[in-house]
C-alpha cells in the first residue's frame, strides 16, 4: 500500500510537470503573479521579483516536492532499514522538501539575475533621446519609445516640467523613477 501512494505521487508530479510544460509552451500561462505571459509587458517596466513568501505557492515547487516525495518513498521502501512507512514517509518528506527548496532557489537565482540586468539597462538610458508615441498631456502620462542595444523599448513617461508633448516629438530622458520615465522636450 505504501508503494502505491509513493508511485501515485511520483506519477502525478511527473504528469503535472509534463502537462504544464507542454500547455505553458503552447498556451502561455501566467508568470507566477497571475498575469498572462503571452501578452508582452511594456518594455522598460521592471517586473516584481519573487520572494520567499511565494515559495509554497509556486506550481513548479509543488510539483517538484510531490515528484521527489514519491521517488524518495519508492527508493526508501526498498531499503530494509527504511521499509516501514514510519521511516520512509518522514525521510521522503524531508527529501522532497530539500528538492523543492533547491528548485525554488534555482528559479529565484534566475529571476533575480534577469531583474537586476533590466534595472541596470533602464538606469543607463538617462540622457538618451526618445520619441513620443502617445501624447503626454499637461501633468499627465504618455508613452515614449527608445532604442537601446539595437532593440526598441516603450515606457510610460511624464514631462519633467509638466508640459504637454505631442505625438512624434523628440524628448530627452532625464530620470527614471520606478517604472516611470521623466522626459524633457527637445523641440
């Protein structure tokens, strides 16, 4: 009976991983914060990073725990010293927890690197010129487009002196505060 539970955990975990990878590849899915990945975020915006509070809620972490729990359980029931459910279940839970934590740390490291690189890329645009693609009203927010490293990005922008700036005008990026760009008209 113990082997059946471990086998089911292993099979469900692997099946969930495979199905979510295939469906996520074809249909997009979400980015872990409930937003649709298929719809591109505006370039220039910094995505919030994941923190330790998201650990248990990440489907990848849950799937890795369930899969590892089942795998460790099947292995441990074959060893005479740990064949009892009283020995194999706690050890399997510990092993599954360690694997889930390692998966979480791996993904967290990848996301923190991409976030820090986007922050430094955004900070380096100060002083660069951009084009207004959505007019900036007096005291309001419009949208600009700028090119960095051969790639065109867009970002929300305000005029530094709260003036109106029309569509197609050239502006200079003065500063970036969070995801908000502040510009000055060059015309």
